[in-house]
C-alpha cells in the first residue's frame, strides 16, 4: 500500500499521534519509555535525512521561482514570487511561536469546569497565515492582458524557459515529493508495516497529561525547588531539559484540577515570571495572570473551608485539636489523585499508638500524609532512642537450609507487623530473568474497585504489572521455596496458599498512594458479597514479600507513615511484613505507599501470602494485639 507523502504524510502522522488513545499509557512504565526514546532517535535520524532531501527539493523550487523572475519583470508585476514565499515563511514562523499554535492536547488543558472559571483564551483565528499579495496579485490566466501574453509567447527565450520549467524543473519537483523519503520517516516511527499496524507503543494525549501530572506530583511530594525544576535541575540532577512559561502554565492547570491550589499558585507565578523573561514568546503575562488570580482565590477559599470543617468535626467528636493546616490546599476536593483519612474515634487513635517505638509521635491518621511526605524526602521520624532498638543480624529463621547460609536480616520496626528487609535474596542474573519473563505480558496496573467490585485503572497507582505463574519457568518455583525458608509460611500456589508473582515497573513519577494490602478484613458484608468467592476462600493476604529488582537513583522508597519508617530500594533485597495480626485482625500499622520515582527505573515483584494453608505455620492467637 502506498504511504502518504509530503504534507499529507505530516497530517496523517500528527493525526495518528494525537488521536490514537489505544497507543497510550507509555508514561506508566520506564520500560516503555526507553523503547519510545529509541524510536525517537530513529525518527530524528530519518527526519535529518528527509530534511537534507527536502532542502534539495526546496532549492529546486527556488530555482524555479528565480527562473520565473524574468517573466515577472517583463510583465511588470510588483510583487515577486520570492517575496510571497518569504512573507509566508515569516508568518509560519510567527504562528509556530504563538501559544495557540500548539496542539489541542497541550493547549486545551483548561481549568476544571467545577472551578467556575473559564478565562478567555486568545483568539486563534488571528494566527491564520495570509500570504502577502496572494489576493491582489494572483488571477486566472484568462484575466491577463492579451498583449502581454502575446509578448511572452512570441519570445523564444521565454518559450524555452517555460518548456524547461514545466518539463525538467517541475518533473524533478513532483518526483521528489512522491519519492520514498517521507515513507522512511513513517517506517522509523511506526515500523515496516506503517501507521496502519504500528510496531511500537507510542505516546497519546493521556501520556502527555500523565507526564505533566508526574511533574506536579514530584513537586508536591518532595517539595522541589520550582526555579530549579524549570531550569532542568530536579533533586540535584541537572539536565538540558527546561520548561517554558507555557509548560509551567500547563502544570499549573493540572495542579489546579487536582485540587493542589497552593501548588498551582507556584506554577502560575513561575509561568508569569518566565513569560516576562521570554518576552511573551510562548504565552503572555496577561493570559497567565487570569489563571493566577483564580488560583489565589481558590486557595484562600479552600483554607477557610478546611478550617471550618475541622472545627465542626472537633466540636462533634469532642477531643483536642491534633491537626495542623499544613498541606490543606485542595483538601476539600474529592479526587482520586489525593488520599485522605477521616477523623477516627479517640479509642481508635489509642489502638494505633500501641506497639509504636518510644519517641515516635503519632497522633491520628491525619498525620499519614505529612509522615508519608517526610519519609519520601528521606527524613527520619524515629528518635535516636527508637533507632537504637533496631538492628541487623544473620539468622537461620528456623530453617535447616539457612543454617549453612544465614539470611541477612535488617529490622525496621518492633511492631507485630515484623517489618524487615532480607538482603541479597536474589542475584543480579535472577532479577534480569524476572524482568525478561514479565516484559511481554505487562499491562497497566489496576486497583480494587469501589465496594470490592472488580478491578479498575486508577491514577492512584502509576505502573505496569505482569503476573507470573510458577509453571512459567523453574525460577518461579525456586523463588517460592526461598520465601518459604525465610518466612516459614506455606507458598504452595497450586493449593492457593499464595498468589502468582506480580512484577511491576513504575514510569514517570511512578507511585502508589498509601494503602493496605489486605483485601477482606476491612470489608462490610455487603462489600464481601461483591468479591469473587474464590478470593474469599483463599483467605486474606496475611503477609507481603516484596522484592526490589532494581536500584533507584532518586526516590522510590516504600514508606510506612504509621510506623515512621521507609524501606529504600536495593537491587536483590526484599521487604517483608505481616498485614494481619495472629488474631486475624487487620494490622493498621502496615499502611504503606510507593514514593514517586524521581530519577531512575523502579522494578519490584510482590508475592502475597494468603491465610489459607497457614494454620500450622502461623497459629492463631487469642490476644487481639499480638
């Protein structure tokens, strides 16, 4: 099938890139991003070759126009084709610099309709390219003065050049447009089968939005310096990738729609300053100021509303003020991109404080967000006294196999959750093998649906996952046996004592909001009725064994805000904790989340161990706190 060429090829290319949602979700996995960077490198090489040929073709067109200059002179026309071409080129350049010339996927990220704000965008109709002289100088052949035409036709030199232009010159120009050079660009981007059957996963609109939300998330969680970010410095890693005023405006819109009003004010302020520095090249300061003023107003209203809400709840429940107004921007928004906890009864707070190390101050679940951010940023929440009770040591864990090769165990917390890290559990070769097995079957990660109904994609978790059965490769069985030796728990997957190994790869700013791994114990009878009976028969997730398959340059920790500790990725190591107490009750301390990845690639694999089959390996206890 003949591929589109020239301008038609460009139109097809842009249409495919901007509208094909089926090609999206690239931003959720660094593995996919690496492939896209490789595709782009090939695309740039193809475009460079195309540009060389295009410039040759344009040279032939200019030569055609220059040849025609003699006709223009003899006809007495005042505007030359060269002037027309130059004026059209100038208009194109100016429109390319104008903010409204950007693709709809980028420029149409307006503030959410719930904000009651719809600032007037600049009129894009002013960007239409009008070629100077096109309307006044151009006319049909029949309108030319017959005497002038006779003069041209009677001149053998003009006749010769006319024949030459429309045979030799035009044939070269027409042939150049129809040649394979643009098809080479399409092959570099889509593969040998062309746009109809793309071989590579390419970005779609949602990938642009996901990448923007990732930057917003990184700034929000890590408190990164805004000025450094826009200049390419993110957490001390400098790059040549910088942000323009229009980029900052786009980030501000996303922050606003996510309910992070304080952040949106920062982004809009930076956009305003950059617009002045750029002399309004990508966006005007007048446009930015409308968004900035609205964000300021929304931030003030959110603070007032939040304070009133806290005061009302305190009066109803009748216990002292244990909350602060930090990170309140957008707390009134009911948005899945944020996570909130409700004010518990005082007795529930007392229960959560049990088993915490001395010196760790934990007031209520309202501390979860602040603690999570602090842990992600590398701050230590445990006091020196609490840290002194933790240790690292070699253990055989009651296993005869480990007597000759003891496990390297690092204790993070003294609570019944038993949070530890086993170091050097996997070899480098094994981590590579697991990733290779997962590569072909990775899909967008999902979370349990509302009221336990099925699974759904959510922006609370940005990663891609694969599920690997033990029958897939002998390595899977060896890993299960290894976990049995380290934990003493049954891993028999055929008898549903554990789940398949889940492998996850996090993308740009990849994260997982704080959550519990148990699935059943916190559900109401109505919600349990919506869960697959097979899941209920397997029992809840009694424990989690999480391998780290890669090191992460910046970020990516697993933070436990109710324990005050974080586990940092180290290739070949594994974190382990109990989600349920021996009584079968939920262990609320195990609330944990994946901190956003700032730099690097994060790969993990999870083995969830079910209650079924653990009656002998972990007997129940009558003590509800054990």
